[in-house]
C-alpha cells in the first residue's frame, strides 16, 4: 500500500508545489521519493510480503519487482528530462502528469480486479495523451496527441466491453475467480468469456502496440517531444506489458489452445513487422519506435511460452530493453536533429555519448555481453523448450534484421563524416546517468541471474 | 589460476595503456603482449611437463539457473592455439611501430581486448561461455575494421558482421537444442558430448548444419567465403593479421572440439559433402589467387585455399588429418601474419599493392628480399619449413580417407608454389622502375620482425614434435569417441 500512497502523494505534492512556491524542491523531492520507493519495494521483497489491498490489488513478488524497475527507470527519466522541465512554464503540471501515469503503471502491475485493470490503463494513458501534445506550438505534437487519444479511447472502449462480457460469462471481476470458475465450468458461458477475453486482448495489444494494432506508434513517437517519447517507449511500455502479463499468465493456464495460438500469431507478426519496417527508417525516433514494436513482440512471445521461469524472463527482457531504450533516447536528446546523419562522427564530438549509444544499440541488437543478449536468449530458450523451433528461427532471423538498422547508427557514429563538428557539452548529472545506465546494461548481461537470486528467490 | 591470468592479462593493461600518451601507448601495449606471451609460453611448457596441474583448470558457477559455469581449462589442443595467440599478438602490435595511425590508443586497446576474447574462445569448456567469447571477439575486430579500415569500409565491414552474426545465431540455436537434451541441463562440454551422441541421426544432422554454418562462415569455406577477400583487403593491416592469423582458427578449432564430437552421427552423414566443399575451397582459393593483380587480395584468396585444406583434414577424423590440421593452424597463423606484414611494408612505401606496378625491389633491398623469400617458402610448404609438416600430414590424412579427394587437395601444393612465386617474381624481380627505386632500405624494427618470422618458420619446420606430442593424446580421445558413437549405431 505504501508504494501506491507514495507515488500518488508525490504526484499531488508536485501539483500543489506551485501554489506553495516550492517549485525548486520538486525535482529533489521527486528523486528522493523514488529512492524511498525503491527502498520500500526492496524491503517488501526481502520480507516476502503478500499484501492484499481490498481484494483489488495483490502486492505479491512480481508487482513489487516491476515497481522496483519502474522506480529505477523513473529516476533515470527525471534526470534525463531535467532540462526539458526547465524551459516549461507550467512545470508542476508536467511533474504531476508523469507521476500520476506512474501510478497507472503500478496498478497495472498488481491488479487482481478487472476494474483496477481498466483504471490502471486509463490512469496510465490520459496523462500521456496530454504529454504527447505538450509541445503546443508544434503541429506534429498536436497530431500525435490527437491520434493517440482517439485511438486510445477506442481501445479503452474495447477493454471495457471485454470486461463486461467476461463479467457476463463468469459473474466475477476477480481475475483469480474468473480463472478458477472457468476451469470448473459450472454456470460459466464459455462463448461470452472467450469473446470478452479476446476483446481485452485486442485492447491490451493496442496498448503494447502489437501488430496489427501498432499503426499509431510511429506517428505518436515521432510527433511527441523526445523526452515524452522516451517515457512512452520505456515506462508506458513497461506498464502495458506488465498488465498484459498479469492477465494472460492466468488466462493462458485455463484456456491454452485458443489464446496461445492467437498470441503466438500476434507476437511473431509483431517481431517480424516491427523489425522489417524499422530497417527502412531514416529518422531515429521512428526507427526506435518500430524497434520498440519488435521488442514488444519478444516480450509477448515470452508471455506465451509459459514455464516456471516466465516471470523472470519477462522482467529481465523488459529491464534490458527499457534500460537500453532509455540510454538511446538520452543520447538522442543531446543531438541536433533526429535524422541518422546527426549521429555522424559522434565519437569525435562526445565519446561518452558515442559509447553509451553503442552499448545501448548492441544491447538492443542482442550482442553479448550486453543485457539484451540474455534477454533474447531466455525467450528463445523457453520457445525451444516448448518445441517451437520454427518460431525461434523466425525470431532469430528478425533480430538479425534488427542488427542491420542498429548498426546503421553505429557505423554513422564511428565512421560517418560529421556535419556539425562542434563538441557536445554535458552536465555532470547527465554524465553520471549515462555512465550508470551503461554499467547497468553490461552488468546485467555479465551476471544475468544476479537479479534472480536477489529478487525472485 | 594460470588460465584466468592468461585470459584477463591483456584486458588489465587496457586502462594502464589509456593513461599514457599516444607515443608511450605503443610501448605499453607491447609490454602487455610480451608479458602475455611469457605467461603463454610458461603455461605451454608447464602443460608438457605436468598436464594434470590444478592451475590449468578454473571452474566457478556463473549462471546458476542455467547451470552454466565459468569453466576455463588448458588442454592438449587449445594449448597450441593459446600459444599461437600469445605468440602472434606481440608481432601484430610491433608492426604498428613506425606507422602513423590516428587514435592509436583506441586501436591498441581494441587489439588487447580482442586477445582476451580469443584466448577465452580457446579456453572455454562451457558452451555458453564459448558462445559469449565467440561473439565478444567480433565486436573489437568489427570496430578495428570500421574505424581504421580503408575506402568503402562501412559496407564491407557491415557485410562481414552480419555474415558472421548470422552464423553464430544458428550456433546459438544448436547450443540451446543440445542443452535441453543434456541429462542435468548442463553446458559442460562433456555433457554436450554425451547428450549429442544420444540424439537421433536426423536431429544430429540438423545440429551439425547449424554449427557448421557458424564455423564455415568464420573459417571461411566455399561458398560462404564471399565476405572474406573484401574484408581482408579493406581492414587495416593489423586487423587483417588478427582476422587471418588467429580469428579464423576459432572456426577450425571449434570444428575439432565443438562440432564433430558433439554430433558424431551428423558428421558421419555430412562428412562427404563438407570435405568436398573444403576441397572446392582449396582449388577455388588457389585458382583465384593465381589471377589476382593485387598482392593483399591474392593473400586473402590463398588463405581460403590453405584453411580449406585444414578443414578437409579435420573432417577426415583420422589422427594424421587432425594432427596435421593442428600443426597447420599454428604455421598458417605465423606465415599469413608474416606475409601480411611484408605486404604492409610494401604498401607503406610504394602506396600501392598492385603487383604489376612493382618490380625489381630485390635490387634495392637485399635483406628484405631474402627474408621475404623464406617467409614465402614457408607458405609454399617447402620441406624444412613449418608449412611442409602441416600440409604433409593433412594430405596423408586425406589420402587415407579417399584417393580422388587427395588428388584435388594436393593441387594446393602446386598452385601454391605457382601463385606465390609469381607474386615474388612480379614484386621482387625484373627491372627496378621509377616507383620501386624509392623503396629504400627496411628499418631495423622491420628487419627484426621479419627475421623473427623467418626464424619461427624454420624452427617449427625442424621441431614439429614440440607441438604434435602435446596434442596427440587428446585428439586420439576425440577420434575414439567419435568412432565409438558411430560404430555403436552401425551395430544397432
């Protein structure tokens, strides 16, 4: 409960800070709050608490581990976005919006009640609709917000309809009860349940931008301010995929056949389409948007291949991906524009940025010893163990395409002719953040089961 | 402990190297490589005396969930390759002396990192660790070629990278596949041997193909060689040396250790075809070398021919063939690095390596022409040079396998002499022209390096048993294991 209170409290504090003339302390207060949150999570994980909040949320190990990741990412994000907040007039609104959407992520990681699923999705999305349009004088930003909102609202409609159908089929909102009653089968309408779950699946697939519900992603990612794009491709993605995992890890147990096939088709399509289209992009933001679709596909595949290690595989993949993506966006923010040519000769302009970007891209491409390698490795392992060698081969080939476009950037960094040869200056906070994130990516890759021993055991 | 030291010593020097000035960094790198060489020699020597010493084994738990261990071990086969790596890298680093290279510190650090990865590949006794080092070796060499390479390097290095990564991903698939069939889910090489032997013939064939793709691309074997000539020509000299001298031995070494004994039945079914492919590379590489005008490109093609023969010898799976391959790996490493150094000396002075533009260098620099000739004869496999021992054993092994094959493979000796002597004739003989008159004398540093190479070539030509005795036992074990498994199936 305290994690939830802390996050919402921080949001409310940020909202009120402007009134009490405390603008200057918002940033340190938020960072301190998030550190406290990390401490709470670790404490609860170590103590093995299983807090049940009014039968709405269940804080067992998995939500706590995801919240831990969320807090770490949020700290990185706030440090990265510090300059973005500087020029904004309505500073506290932005802080509050981001913090509130994090509450949504928290709900999505821990819900056991369908209404909390819906609330989580909405609390997560609505602030992001606003943030996507926060560059008010930029038409693309407005377009992004508008597109995201319309399509997102539509998806929320599907979600709500799905929840209703499920309730009609089973007479319950509680995920565990839904699962158990549908296994027993007494007084349950299978058809209503299946339709309902499929509708929920589509809505969630929209949120995680799985193919064929991905069409909003590139435009929204490109149009939104870059820090917001970074936020969407890391924390929002984390929330959506964690919510997905929470529901379908239960659903898949009782109705494996229908949903496994659907999910496998969706995830394979997502991996292939995301990577193939990313290969032809020349705008880095767009490229990262499509590549994030491909990565979401891998997480979905991990979700589908159920085994005792699935929670860890999903968590590890998300950690590796979100950290690398955060690092990549961090570098992108420091550049002049978003074309790949902006990376030309970056190694001469700022070696730290070049190094971080290379590590991030190598990680996303799945090259050892970066974290991304073991992330993909674990997913492939589960896939092959489930006797789906063909799917593993497709995933491998698709990630080979990934290597192609990630290396376009690496080649530009190391051997491109620079257009603008001015050195790039970084603040000390940036430097610490970039070094820390690179070290984390490598450390996770060298000791892939350290987190397991620490958190999941 | 000793193996761990062997592994991390080069990388430990990287931060030290970065502290020094550009000029000093070359000396520091050389000190690093020489220290590593001493450790390498010591380990090799110790291994010959006391192979059971505990210092040759390092085993700690690495990833508990997957049952992967950080297991390094020095044994008869990889001690030769570790010897080769530690022996060659000082030469490669010294070849940067007297050359102007921008960002020399980064260049040298990448080389030292590469050395660690290469030693790791050879020492790893755990499949996952082997894979990690295998991939790890790719990143420094890719950056070396990308940042320091010649014209058009982006496209060429990219092709190289994707090609090799494509192969390695299939290897990863094969590793996972064998791993889920091991008894207690272990990546240990011996449990891989056990599990692989129990797979059905069809499964073994698929695993064989997946592994073969990775290794054949690295070596490279026809028709997967297309990345090689461009990459060799375009890479900086030291990059080419690393690639051809040591890195391709990763592939041939892995054939002996990680491919054939893991899936003996796969080998049994496929050996005919892979030997034919290897022999095609021998003939193809030699013929292509014969038609080249560019010296460096000619060396690249000749390398395809030589390593094709090594691979063919390994796939025969008899003692002479595999022992010959072991020896030829060592001597090819020395010879090809020496030849690329010769090529570097010529291009550094003449600014071209088109052979028909050169000629008559013999008249200008006598010492150079003598040393070049010795190195070249090593590559031609003249008796008393190291190339002879390896090729003789390889052809002997192939002869036991099939007489027709050996006729074609034997062409390497004739064609090798042909293209090498033709190159020598074009570059060194004839009349001195306006360009080659300016060749001048070679510097002391270059003289020392070339003389060392020539010395090594003759030394290993005279005392092959130093190497062959050490690896014989283990190779026998592997061959016995393979034949045992295949014989068992015949009985069934």
